[in-house]
C-alpha cells in the first residue's frame, strides 16, 4: 500500500488516485532568471524519483512541471543585461533543462510556460472576482483572504499568526484590504511586459500561474502537487486558496521536499554558500549526486559537502564494480529475486523511503557477489537482476555505459580479450604491453578467478 505524507494534514495517507490505475503529478519548476542551483537539483530529483516509482509500480503517469518565464527577477535581470525578458527566460530555461538532463531527469509530459497561459489565468481571476473572492484596485487585482474559510491550513497557521510572521514576504500596498491579500493581476508599469485584461493592461501574479496550468493540463482534483517546502507559504497556500475560491477541488495530496544545506547552513546567496549545479556536476559524477539525494529521505533537510559527495561516489564505485563483474560472469537470464523486490517495494511504499530501498539493493549486491564466489550462478543472476532493475527504477544507471563520452567500448573489450588470450598462451610480454596500452587509455584492469573486468580511472 503506497502512502505519502500529505503536507496539508501532516498525516501519511494511502495513495488513492482520482482515476484508477493512473496518476497525475504537478510540481513547481524554476523561475528562469539564473542558472539552476543545488536546491533545484534536490527538488527535481525528488519528483523524478516519485514519478519513476509510480511508473515502476504500474501507474499510467501524467506529469507536469512549469517554467515561470515572467517575474520581477526576470524583468530586473533583462533590464540589467540590456536584453528582453523572453530572450533571457529562453536562455536560462535551456540551461535548466540541460543540467537536468545531466542528472538523468525524466522530462515531464508537460513543461508549460507561464506566458502561454495568460488567457487561462484571466479566466480564473474573472471567476474569483465574480464570486467576491477578489477585488480590483488601481495597482491590480487582489485575492481577499478573509473571504476563504481555512486560509492558512497548508501553512498550519491562523490569519493572525500569518500576519505576524509574514514580514517581508507580504507586499506592502495601501490599496489592499488586508496585508495578506495577494496579487492575482499586477497593473502595468512603464518598461514592463503587459497583456490586456478586463482590469486594464498588466501581468499575472506569481501564484495564479500554477493554478491555471495545473487545472488545464491535469484537471480538477488531480493527485499530487508538490515542490520544495519553502513554497508551502505563500506560494502553495495561495494556489490552494485560488482554486478553492473558485469552488473547484485542487490537489488531493501535497508533497514537499526538504531544503539543501551546504556546510550545515541553508543554501542561499546571502550566506555566500550558493553553488550552481553546473559547478558541482563539472567536478563530480552526476550519479553521485543522485545517490546522495536517495540516501536522505525527501522530506528531510540534506547536506551536500565534499565529504558526503565523496562517500556517495565511493558507494557508486562499488555498484559500478559489481555491475562490471556480473557483466562478465556469463550468468543465466533469470527474473529478479522476489525477496529483494519486495523489500524495495515495502520501503518505497512507505512515503518513498529511498534509504531503505537502497539498503535492499546493496544487500542484493553483497549477496550476489558471495553467490558468484560460491559459483551459485542462479542465485547470483536473480540477485543481480533485482539490483539492476531497482537501481534503474530510481534513475541510477550503472556501469561504464552510464557515463558520457566513453569512446569505443568494443575496441577496449577487444584489447582486454587479447591480453587474456596472451596470458593464457603464457605470452606475458604481450600481456604487459597490452596492459600498458590500456593504462594509457585511462583503463584500470581488475583480474579475478572469474576473469578480467575493466573500468575507467
């Protein structure tokens, strides 16, 4: 029984999709005004694993993750660089997608851009105004939070607590009825992009974007909505308010991932520990970051340091070495060991317990190596099949074939085979010559009683 911790209730609840056998998932994507950072990677990886596991479990999944391509930050940076907002947004959207590709992130079925959904946003705002859930001022259209019962449920605070704690996150505007009322539509300002609307030219507020896109692509009462836990308030609280204010059910379950710490502090530009994702991936195997993310439960804050990455990279090396060994062991083609698969499923069904799922995989690796040492090829084959199936289900591809720019494997395999033949013929000078040639190509050989495997240094 698959269960998620619902951020709205704080309780683990059984996953009961709107449509049997299907799953609809929406998570908030980036505002494309800068290069993606480690927080983007952690959140996107969390939802990549969620989608992959739903698919592995047999669900027909429809996924959507947006691109916010109009925002104050985009406007300000475009002005500073002397470019246009669309050009800036397109540039950083391409950077984001490219970096996610390096992490082996599945592309969502839908990647909508906010500027493509202006008409749908205006329709939702018009509905809210007609229901007296929103009102127009000279500066824009605002949501009337006092007209919604239960505003603050996702943040788990009442209105007075929210007013007290919101601080700098609340936009100061003397035209608003309440400090917590938030913008649905912002009146045009000189030099900013604008669209026509019933309330005059302007542009949408942030929160209305995701509501319009999620409802259009996934429909009412879709299954899962998520993002980083820093989005619970105000972003997701306000999305929820907008949809409920229209009398329409929104997400059935809210799922939020924890933040990233670098050096035991929350990652932020102000603390000076902001690191782009590209900087990390240029220096570490992208799979090591995925493995590190998998080792921490998605709802917990995780720490990314050289130590934690080194530990993850070492674990990845063990998995790669195991894969190389089994590829050369001439094992029979058998289905995955059912005990390991059930351990994996049980861990993942309990709110995506990836750490327990990895423990099952590493136990399978250990036992497969022992079985091969004992020449129990059937057990080794079933355990290996399980390990490879389940790592793939988590998006973790193993072996040298998982690495980019690997060159001609056939040529290397031929040289390794030639060296083995030379050793068999006791032509040790030739065997040493071939080893030196392989070393020059950056290849490390591992000889064992079952044969020779290789990997790149």
